C-alpha cells in the first residue's frame, strides 16, 4: 500500500405520494431518485450556495424571451410546489454523508467538474485508445460551464439537445443535481419549467404503454394542472434525462413510429425517442447524461452539443474540493454528540498536508481526477481523524463507495444476461488485483491488463460486454502510472482499492484452480446420477455374484467428499496466506496499517524499509483486513445489492479456516504495531464471538509507542472491551493519549491488572477519568504507572479521591509528574485514606526536604505501604541523611529509597534507579539529571572510601562505573 463527488444516482419511481425510500443507495453525488414528494412546506430562504468553476446560476435568458408563460395563480402555485418538492428531495443526504456533520449540505460545497466540448469525430475514436489513457482537450474547444451548455454552437445555430457523457465516477449526477437545485432556487432563469426523468426508472416500466402526460403526472402531481401548457412552453421547458444507458432506444421508423401527441400512450422508450427526434415538443430543451458506451444510441443528427465530463482535471479544483469538505464546522462533532475531535487548526493542517501531497505526488492527483475518489479520500481522512460512528469500518467505507457508484447498474442494459457491472469488475479487476498481491506488485503492463480482461472470452456477446466495460468503467479502477521509472504501466487508481478487490475476488470464490474447476464439475455430475447408479448397482449386486460392485458403489459416495476436502484445503491455503500477510514483519519499524493509510494520503513519510530488503517489495497489509471486513454480515448484505452475493455457508467456512490459522500464529508475541493490526482485523470483521475465541489467549496488550488516535482507541475498545478474561498487563506508554482516549479505553482498563500510561502528556483533566476508573466497582488494576506525565498537584488531588475508594491498587508510580512540595504534602495528608497501597514512587518531582520528610513519615505509619521512592528530588544533604536514618530504623514501616547506597553498602534498588534514568534520558532535563547523577556519584565515592569491606568496595565500584557511563551519555564528566 503506497498512498492512499459524486451525487447519488437517480431513479425516480412513480407515485408522488409514495413513502420515501432511504436515500443512501448512492454516494454523495448519487441520490436514488425515486420521486414521491407531496410535501406542503414552504421552500423558505434559499441556501447560501458556494459556487465554483462555472455555475448555471449565471445563466441568463436568451434574447428575445417572451413574457412568463405560467402567470396564473394556479399555475404559479403548481410551479412553486414543484420547486419545493424537487428541492426537498434533492437536498436529502445519503447516510454516508451524514458522517460529515448534522448540518452538512452538498449544495454548499459543490465544485463543478471540468466539461469540455467534443465532436462526433472524437466519439468514433477506437476504444483501445479510450480505455486507459486521457487525451488532452482538442485545440479551440475551451471548457464549458453549465451556463454555456445551451448557447448557440460555433455556426450560430440554436442548441436544443445536449448530451453529457463520462465514465463512472466523473460526476455526471453531480451536475444533474446541481442543475435541478439551481432551478429550484431560482438561479436558472432561462427555464420556466424543469422536468427530470431517470432513465433507470423509465426502463423499469418495460413496454407498458403510457403517455408523456401520464409519465409526468405520475411523478410530479403538482404539474397535472399545467400539462396542457407544456406544448406552448417552447425552449423554456427543460427535460433532464439522466442515465440514458439504462434505456434501449431504437430510432428506426419501422420499430418506433412517429408520435407528437402528448396524450397518446406509447412505450416509455418510444416517448423518449420522439422527444429526441424533436417530433414531440419540438421546441423543448433536453439535457441527456450517459456513459460513453451508450452515446451511439442517439444519432448525432439529433444532438446539438456533446460535452465530456472530465472530472477534476485541474489540481486547484481538487484542492478546493478538499478545503470545502474537510473544513466543515460540523466535522468536529461525532455522531450522537461524541464531542469535539479536531480543532479548526487541525483541519487546516490536514488540508495543507493534502494540498502539498497533491502538488508533489502526481499519482494521487491522477486518482483525484475522478470526483468520486476525492470523496473517498475525504471519507477515509474523516474515518481516521474524527469520532467513528458505531459499526463504521474501513471496509464498509469502500463497500459503500462501490455501492454508491455501481448499485443497480447492469453492465449493458441491452444484454440478456443482465450482468451486474460490479460483478464483472470483481471477476476481471479482482483477478488482476489478486495476481498483483500474490506476486507482490502494483505496476501492471498492458499485457497484464489484457490478460485478465480477456481471460475466458469466447463469444461475441462476451466481447461486447468487455467493450462496454472498457469504455465505461475501466478508468474507474486503473490509471496510467505517472511516477518516474514505470513508463507504459498502469496502477490501481487508489492503491488500497487493489487490496480491496483482491480480497473481494477471494471471498466471492472466484479464484479456482484447474483441479477445483474439474473436480466441481465431476462432483456435480456424480451427485446428479449417483442415486440412480447406486440403485442399479444395489440390484445387480443381489442378482449377480459380482464382488466389485459394492466397492464401486462406495467409491461413488466418496467423490463429493473428496471434492469438499479439496475446496477446504484451498480455503485453508488462502487463510494461511492471509495470516502470513497480516503478521509479515519484513518492513523495518513497520507502522501500523492505519498510520500507513494516513501517510499515503497526506504524504507523510511512510514505513522505513530494512536496508537489506529489495527496494521494490510491496506491503499489502490491508488485504487481510479487507478479507475480514468483507466476511462481516453488513458487508455481505451490501455486496448482495451489488450483485456479488456471498453465501452464508461459504463465509462460515472461510471464517473457520481463518480462525484456525489465527489461533496458531496469533499466540506469538507481536510487536506493538503488528498487534494493533491484528486488533484492527477483528474490528473490521465485526464478529465479537469470533474475536473472543481467537483472542481468548491474549494476556498482554503492549501497544507502547503506537500513536493512539481516537480511531485506534475505538478499535481497541470495540475488540477487547467486551472480553471476560483479565489482561495481565496493558502497556500504553508513549501513545499520545488524551482524556477522550482514556474514556474510550475504560472497558479495556477495567480488565487490566497492570496499567502503564507513562509518557502520554496527561494533565490534571485526565486524572478525572483515572479517578472514575479507580472508583469503578469492576476495577482490578493492581499496578498503575503514570510516570512522566504533567499531572501536578491538582491531578494528584483527584487521584487521591480515587484511591480513597479503591481496593485493588497496590503499586502506584508518580515518577516525574510535576508534583512539587504541594503534591507530596497532599499525599502525606491523605495517604491514610487508602489501606491497600504497597509501593509509591514519587521520585524526580522537585520536592524539598520538608515535603519529602512529611511523606516519608506518613509512609512509615501506613499499615500496608512497603516501599517509597524519593530519589532525584531537590533534597539537601541533611534531608537525604534524615531520610536514610528514617529508613534504617528497625521499627517497621515502609522503606524509603533516596540514593544508590544504604549506609556504606549499595542499595538493593540501585538497578531500579539507574534503569529509570536510562529509559528516560531522552525525555528528562539532561542538565538536571546530570546534577543528580553527580551527587549520587560523589555519594558512592564517599561510601567506598569509608568502608573497609572489599566486597562492598567492589559493589560500589561496579555501580560507580554504571553512573559514569550514564554521565558520558549525557555529555558530563565521567570522573
């Protein structure tokens, strides 16, 4: 993995009063248009639109316009009601957009894709050239704005029919949606009436006859009163025909007769043909959107202008899109008011990093050529940096992304097989993706691509389907490589999409060996005839003395079982490969997969390679994550909508094979980043029972050094928070945790016996959450390490409230937490409120003699405290001696550790003290540590001179050498 829009598609169903369907079938730009609104609410003030790169809002009425056609009160009210209904429906957000904030509105952040005018000659270009490469716009044909679509052509002729075409993901539906909303809010004065039709909806009616008036009235009830006036509307009436590829149009007069009567029932396709012929409503304006493969369904003589939607071919448009979407004020709030996740400065920082990467990394700019991939980048960044809605996973984002682009799409509406476009992509692009993953490559030659596309094609119909796929969708998945050193190669548009499609190819069972294919056919044949043959053989065995017949009879029963075992072995092999990929540690200091995704998008330096590793080796750590995610119940339900169903039994068998392999390799001790990847796999799988069985042996959670973002905290809490067995240790040292992370991880903390939170910059506010943790009735923490956090005395006051009601904690480390005299005096005053504490470490807190002596006295009087660490505090010689004298008494109580020596002997805790110094050399004040070490060294030398015991002298010399080594590391004198 190297780096890491558009509007929901339309399908207006009949029946204006029908119940609204969920508007989440398509991506931000593709709302499922099933038109049914009858609302009576006033339109209200229009939204404050932010318009960029050419808007239909500046469209002025052509010269010579007549007075308004619909001037009567009834007609005016009908038009206004029609506007309100359209605006209400087209303003609805799909579920995937609601993650960006409760008041997020697409119409306020819209950026127009580039539209360039093309000629019929260009449309006849060979498909081999159209498939994968972008061609520069023709000279003399500047980009078109929406306001210019119906301007006169170069010869001054009036343009009545405009065809906009573009491959999947370029934003065809975005423009339709924008145009409709512009008209609703009065920013499209050239047209008095706009009637949008979804060709997908019209195709669902089949050949059933219906008149144009009936089609309009069924979908837009308020327009019933003005239907008689449509003929007089002329060019001020605009029909929008979205998704022409869904209709099979026939312009031959012998098949589709002429018709100009608005009331005459005809098949919907025949009505559209006569509208395009200009035989019905000859003055009306028509806007058509379609995929490239269906352009030829309209003869060019009926088209006034062709426009190719080129997406965001300008990097500035991409930057503008990201800036508007990522800087939404409501992005700070998670679903359900989870709280502020990122400041405006953090959002600005994300946009700035992304902009720099777009400028310097040309491959991501090539991917963001498609507006839909811009949406995917924003959704991924939001997933990584904002509170995650319940149940949302990276796999669900990619699956929804594909559903919103392909759901309900047939590859070719004229083909009788009615093959799903996504199913075809999974079979062809999935094969290419998996071959790349298995051979560890991301760059593909033209031969590689052709080999996967043309594999198994034998009939003319199959070649026709390939032709359609190449023109309409191939560019959605593959892009020419623009990186130096790889000329003439292709890459997946987004690197993570290669791993997703490879995983999809596997879970759909599309990868089959020759043995499996032949074995399946044999097993099915034997299964069909086995019962009949067995019956005949049974009769013959009774009548004839043939001893071989029973043996043959049993062999027939064995064949299906043998095939079942072959399939099972194949699943185990895939599971083995997946698990090995998950636990692959060939990258040097490999980042966790979530950091790799963020780095690939934002341009942060990615994982460093081991010096001995081949430079071209690729890492595919998302592949196993996507495999687990695709087997989840939610993903399987969405894939079924895409025409890619996964049988429950197959999913169960795959899960069992994966569990078997994870159970073996998952018991090994993993580096922190690999352990987080393991947990992320379980988070993607979304199966608590599966995770509980696989992770039942996990006893130590060591994520030290992993940057724990809100998403990672959610992942760990979701996977481990519901477990029942205790965790011996949870180590989250140096993880950049904050109070929100502590709250998220509380279910995991409640299972921990040892909890390490060192080096996390936790302040007094975090102590509120720690107090609540200690007071929880299920808390079983016995060791709590909070060293190197700026808790201060205010934080300790909150901790003491928790200690007062806690019965489990026995070891508490407050080393280097900025307590000072006030903090130690507070501890001394309230230490007796807890009766179970056995060890307390308050070293290196800048405390003086008075506070240290008061705490030591309280510790000596404590019923359970056995050890108190006070070294590296600001103690005078007299203070240290008083503490030594207090610790040397034999009347019982806690031992006080203030130095490397006890009397003239070496303290048994000398290695603990120097170990703390060694671990914290990079984070502590070097000058201050050097001063303390020099005092300890002088103390050791004095004690060595005062003793005559040779054994003690040798021990003191050994410790002196350790102190001198530390001083040399600090740059101080070693003697």
